C-alpha cells in the first residue's frame, strides 16, 4: 500500500510538475522532498497547500487507492444487506444478518488501508452488530469508521455515522439525550460543510423531527416535518418520504385534522409502494386500521381489514405477534366478544421494533385492553395487574390519547377493586 509521500510524488509526476512548482512560496523545496520520501509528516495546512498546488482535494492525497477486491467486497456486502432488509420473515432477516456479520468479521481482521471502502465496511459492521442487539460492539465499529472518515475528510459520512449513534440512543429511549447529541453534531457538521448533502439533511431533519415529537415538542416537530416535505419537493428528492409522511399523519391524527391525516397517510402509502418498502406499506395500512378501530370505533371494518391483511404473503411471515393481535383483540373487545378478544390479546408480544413514544404508547394499550377483558371475565385482581403494567409503560412518555385511555382503564380497575373490598 502506498504512503502519503508516495501518493504526492506520483500525482506530481503525473501532472509533470517539479518540486518547486508544488512547493510554491508557502514551503521549501527541501521540505516537500522530505515529505515525499516519508521523512517528514506535513501539517494539515501544508497538506492543503500541496493539494491546492496539485489541483486536487485533500481527500485524494489522504486516501490510499482501494483494491478492486475491496471495491467488489463492498458492493457484495451492500447487496446482501439489501436482501436482508427485504427478508420475508424475521427468521430469515436474522439468518442473513448473522451471515453478513461473519463475512464482515473475516474481512476486517485483515490489515486494511484507510480508504472509503474500508471505512464503509466498518460502518456497515457497526450497523449489523446494532441490528443484532450487540450494541457495544456496534458502537465500537461506528467509532472506528467515524475516525476513518474524519481522516479522509469525508464530513458527510462522519455526520451520517453520528446520526446512527444518535439513533441508538433513540432506540434506548434516551430521547432528551439523543436530541442534545443530534443538535451538537449538527452544529459541527454545518460549520464544516456550508452546503449540506441533501440526503444527509433529510435524514438528519427526519430524526430531529422524530426526537422533537418524542419529547413532546409537537409544534416544533410538525413545523420541521413541513420543512422537510417542502425541501424534498423543491429538490425532487423523495428519500425516507414514506416514513416522513407517516409521522406527519400521526401528528395530524393527534391534532384532529382529518383532511391532513388522510392526505399524509395516502402519501406515505404511495411512497412505500413506489419504493417497494414493505414494512412502510404495512405500517401505513395499520395506521388506517388503528384509526378506524381506536378513534372511530368502527370495529367491524377494522377487523375485516386486519383479516384481509393477514392473507398477504409477506405480512403473514413478518408480523410476528405485534400490531395484528392488538388490533384484532381491541376490535373484538369493542364488539363485546370478550373471550375472543382475550385469546387474541394474550398472543400479543412486543417485537422490539417500536421505539417512538407514539408506538410505545399504542403498544401499551394491549395490556389495558387485556385488563378490560379480565374485568369482563370476573378477575379484577389480574385486571389490575395488567392495568398497572400498561400505566407503568407510559409513565414517562408524552401525553397522547393512549395515555388517557390507559389511565382511565387503570382507574376503572382500581374502582372495581375498591368496591370488592
């Protein structure tokens, strides 16, 4: 692998420039010769001068030439990750991620040069480890990748890794801290890059909007979502738009803005279909089912929609006990079919994919509905235990209709227990 000095000399000769030409007035010919021969390390200021004289970006001097093998390996890994992302079952998703992790471990054991490709492979390793709940190891790889990107002067990539780190705090439900970290990273990024990469800006703003709503700053979150949508339209870029519109639809739902709720949810579904983002598509469908079930009390319609969705091949393989049992159980409860509702609700389990307070609060209503079913079954003690579990789950989350419903259910069970005593 070539050294920094060797790369400078090679580029100088390719451009048919002398030592004097490159040294200019800012440094001596002798100093440049020492640098080329590896006997002196240039300061960043000297490196920037050399790059300017050679007519290249500093990154070109810092980056060692990647082998065709490493370039090919990166393309292969990213294709494997894409396949895992589109897995038709959780079991397949886990199996593919484990295989990718093993492949990355073998590759990264080698003595590799500091190139974009190796930094990117380390970043992907960090993401895979995090996806497999090996958080500490994942953060280690992300830190190494970030250091590599910084050495290469790739500020956009540095910031994207930082966004991933912020996301991990979000997943740990450390919303306030995650928001503080994001603001700090964003400030440093904007100091270094006067013109942000549009995709990075959308990803950053989307995460910020999610965190703002997570800490109860709904107005700020809604304003930022509007800015993202407007920016995307101006730039004709539709990255993450199904997620962005879906979050906007939740805010419209909480605000009672039916026209906006329908519009944003429709857009979310359209973008999910266009990009073949199956998880996003089913999430949009569930939002509509949930709206009919929880808000409109149209339980028959909601139940019919869930049954139709269950027939979808990919959905039936990936849903794994989450929203489906919640919506079926709550709809059956609303129809007065308490025994059937109970049987659905006891099958409910948290898949671990919900991290936003909106989703967490919604999921917590499963225990509240279970409590109501247990009341109908004549078991107030078990009902109280379920109601208290639901209440504890939302204790530190922002105010939502789900918190109110859970609180009302808990009060009902307390009252029943008091009457019994």
